[in-house]
């Protein structure tokens, strides 16, 4: 499997969980400490840390120790590869629908001649 | 968990696998039978069918029996919810970076006065 495929696997899998999406939504609004991120979630800290680890492994989140706290941030262009993949497939799909539309129009015109 | 969250969970999780992404890439180019879809994958048919089932459960693929074969198609606007979620977060994130840029520019101007 290519590096690109592995990166997409990790990214999409990381996005497939509501706790992890909530963390990303929070970080899009600004950096936060682990405790700030964990507060809204009714979850034991080790389980919460597992979610954070997956987001870090997927390259979506970075974290840095500042004194006694750990501050998390959204990675720059975190969503880029996932967005690009989805846009690429949508474009191919839409081009195909356009060609199908043209074909139907052409067929209708031919028949009405 | 809301219906919307569940739909995003299923969609992103379905996208987090290279076999499933290859199936979607193939279907973006046109409908295909199960055998056509399975052919490039070195995988037992039951395992392949599991992947297809996950794509159907996520609302990304539909299939229809035509005589003795089953024809699969990409769902219309299959990638819509996932694309929308990613775009929304990117927009919030970019707006934040813009505000940060403005703040730094303002600070630099204030200091040079």
C-alpha cells in the first residue's frame, strides 16, 4: 500500500468517530489543552487519550508540552488530502453525469427529427 | 448520537479502507457488476462482499439485481455530507488564521509607530 493510501486510511478512519470529530471542531476554533478538550466528553481520560492519539497518528492534530500542560492544535491543512480525494471523485462523477445528460439530449433531438 | 453523526461515522469509516476507495473510484467512472468490481482485488468473494455491504450501509453505493447479475452504482451526491463537513471545518480554521494574520499585522504596525 502506498504512503498516500495509508495517510488517507488513517485520516478517514480518524474522522469516522463523533468524539474525534468534536475534538477537531473544537480545535478549528482555536488551540486547547488536553483537559479543555476532554471536559465536554463523558469519558475516562485514558479512553479520551486514545482518540487524541489516533488524531495525531492521522496527522490531523499536533500537540506540544507547555510547562505542565499539553496544548493541542489542528495541523495546518489537516483536511487537505481527504478533501482533495473527495473532490477528485466528485468531479469524475459529475463529468460522467454531464456526458450522460448530453447523450440523452442528443438522443431526444435525433428522435424528434 | 444524531442521525447526521451516525451518517458521517459510517461514511468516513467506509472511506478509511483502500479496497473500498478503489471500488468508489471505479464506480465514479460508471456502473459495474459485482464481478467487474471484484476482479482487480486479490480477495475471496465473501470478504469483498463485506466491503460492498459497508459502502451500501454508508449510503455511498446502491445495487440492483439485473437478471442474474447485481449492478452497482455510486449514490447521487454520495460524497456530499463528508465534503460539507470537511469544508465547514476548513472554513472556520482559515477564518481563524486570517484573524491571526490581521492581529499580527496590527501588532507590527502598532510597534513601528
